[in-house]
């Protein structure tokens, strides 16, 4: 028996086509939205502010793939970016460098190239035998960061877990990877005498003398008036710094420039108010009209002599560098001192650490217990602080790390392991509550006697005869090391 069916009507075809079109349109809109939003879980450190900088431009000349840094970049809010552990020795971190000024934006110069960083020192351009001090610190990101890596001038080494590119002439580092992990920076902090700075001539860097032609004459007139009788390049730069601080006002709520006027012209000749970006962009351009090469650096202002600090977007800062023969790049900063906000000691709560009980003795290679409390000065228990336990014969030394734990409701209980290679004797048990974004670190140190297990090794003949003398020899030794015990 044959069954006859009905062929689909034209209306059914139209409905199916409409459904398919709507589905395709929805997919296209979703894809576009994802593309526009990008990865919302990471923050790109593009220098002064937080914004997308594009790719590193490895092996390519020119700034076109690295983006520029606008003077008028809007301030970024948000929480903490990263912690710095140990002293930096300098107030200035660097992320991005601008050398060519065009329409209110600083760019790297056209010949700037990125190369893979293989470790070691960056060329400091310092040829004179200057005294110096090397500083090592580490940075712990508090969110997923990417882009330019916060470092210092005159890096000796960067220890970074990932692929890094460097711009040698700019002394900056870049990664396209997200870096949530700790990295280490060692840099050389040179010490200059005022006499050396006063007699030094500037090093010719042609592209760091570029000035927009339409601004040059007006800027030169102001610069000549500002420096007065200053004769050396260093004196002229310091005179320009002082002039800007004394005659302009730092104000984050300044009136933005009209669309037809350059931001630095607006700042210098009309508004006379602005931020560190305006002050130091003006310093760089004014100095260039006097034949002094300069470049603008975007980074962060930090405290040079504290062991722990937290850096946030509000610590973003712009400053200036000028190249001097034999001395390398020297930092200048026209922003008023009172407006330079850097992380300080007073932003965190002081703590007190006490060890309430500790095993009085321990065997080498064995375990011992350390119990204690961490509180604020007013007795409030703290939580979520890391505790490190050290063993040291001298309380003024850090000693050996033997255990780690975490404070919960003011209490910690850490099982530690005594080093098998340590000498027998009395030791200090040192507990360190590691500082964080909320609390300052603190220490405590009772005493512990470290002892060794013993074993007796007997040496004798296998046979002895009745009535004859037998000699039995023995030694007492440490079973871990085999060394004799006196």
C-alpha cells in the first residue's frame, strides 16, 4: 500500500530560513562582544595608567604595534596591583618610555626594537667609575598582570618565569603572557656627586630632541625665561623643575583642553593646572628647546627604604630622564613633592608576634612544634597571615627556614623540621609573621636546645677464650652524619 505525503509549503521554508538567519546573527553578535571585551581577568600594565598596549612588536621597528601613552589618559581606579618585598633603593619604577611627542601622546621612536631577554644586565650607558649599590627585591602580583613589567632603571638581572622581551635602548621589559607569579629584580643604584652632575655634558640622542614644530618657538621663549642664568645642562633642568613647581598647581580636577589645543600648551599657557603627566611632559619639551635630550617614563612611585609595600593605580607616576656623558640616564621630576603619593609604612596595621610554647629540645633531622599568637597592638587577633619559623644560633641573623604555617584567629601551630646538618647546641626559634596588604610583619624568638641522637659502635673479635684477656673497643657517634661525639 502506498502512502502519499504533502510537500512542504513555501511558508514553512520561509520560517526555517528566518530562524536560521536569527541564529547566525546571534552567534555573530556574541562573537563580536567577546572580541571587544577581551580577557577581563587580566590587567595590562601599559605604563602610567592601565590600558591595552597591544603586542610587543618583536623584531619590528616603530611604535605602531606598541601603542602610545596619552598625556590626558584618564585615571584608573581599582584595588592593589602588586606587592614589593625588600627595599628597592629607588623611588621610581618604570614600565613604558616615550620619546616622540605627537598630538598629546608619547611614543617610542621609530628605531626602537624588541629582542628576547636571555638574562643578565641591560646596558646602563655608564662609563665612569661611579660608586654604586646593588639592590634586589621581588614583586608579587595581586592579580593577573600582563604587558610591560614594572622594573627599575639600570637592571642587572630580571628573574621571570616566562618569555620576556626587552627594549634595550629604553631599558624596559615586556611580556605577552599573564604573570601572576613572583619575579625578582636586581638593579644597580649609582651615586653621583653634585660636582659630577654640574660638569657633565649631555649625551647627544637626536630623537630625544624632537618637538612639534608649531609649539617650538613659544616653548623656547618660556624655557629661556625660566632657566635665567643657569649655564650647565644639569642646572637648566633643575631650574625648569623649580619653575614648574613654583608657577603651576597640581590638580587632578583640572579643566581638560579644548579639542583644537595641545594638552601641554593648554597646561603651560592657559589652565596652569594638571597632574604629574602634565608637569613632566612640559619639563621634557621645555628642556628639548634648550638642546637637552629628554624622554618621559611612565611607571610607579614607591618607597625606597621599606621592606614591604603595596602598589595601587593611584601610585602611577610620570617622570623625566636625561642622558649625561659617562653617567647614563639621570631622573628628573617636576611634580610638586607634596603631590607624589607612594606606598608608606602607615597604611598597614602593626602586629605583635609571641611564641607561647615551643618544644624545649629537638633531634637533628627530627620535628618540633612551635605554637604562638599574632595580634594587633590593642590585642585584636589577626587571620590569614603567613608565619615562617627560623632556627638560628644568633638572634640577629635570619637563620634557617624550618617551617611555615598560617595564622587563624590569632593562633598558629607549626610543625617544624630541625636541619640534619645543623650543629648541636642552643638555638633561637624565630617566628616571623609575614606582612601583607593589611598588617605589618612582626617577630618573636624563644630558645631551643638542639641535640643529636647517639649510637655506640662496638669493635671486638668474634671469639673469646676462657681465661684469656679480650679487648672490646667502642665509639659513640652521630647516626645521621657518622661523626664522633666527644
